[in-house]
């Protein structure tokens, strides 16, 4: 089974054809294709640091936002408390092909 390690959004992902994963938000609409050209490793080839000819093609399934994370700061005996929520945007993609 062929796989690749790609770099996008400051993170690295091990992907194979047919995988569905949530990555950092990309500026692409649902249904469009994106090409990842920062391939660090593919099958038995190791890049130094990247493999120049390798490409990973993926289809954008949806744009979304993750579940809310609550950040609550509290200091005892000083009447200090602060509540803040955050929802990280993501792009869900499906890997279509890996070319070396």
C-alpha cells in the first residue's frame, strides 16, 4: 500500500489513497481539487527535505469549524476570571492520488 507524508498548515500528515482527514483551513471551495507539493516521504523515497517531483492530489469535501474549546482563567481571592471560547476552522479533504 502506497503512502506519503505531506506538510501543510505547519503540520505533517501520513496519507494514503482514500484517506479522509481534517487539515488546517485552505482557501478552496467544496468539490474542488487541491495539490500538495510539499511531500517529505513517499513509499521508499525520502526527501532532503522534500521530494521534488512528488505530488499528492486531494478533493475538498467540506469547510467547517471544530467543536468549541473553552478557555477559562481564574485567580483565587482576587475576583479575576475570564472566559473565552474558540472554534478552529478546518478543511476536510479526501486523498485521490499520490504521484512520484
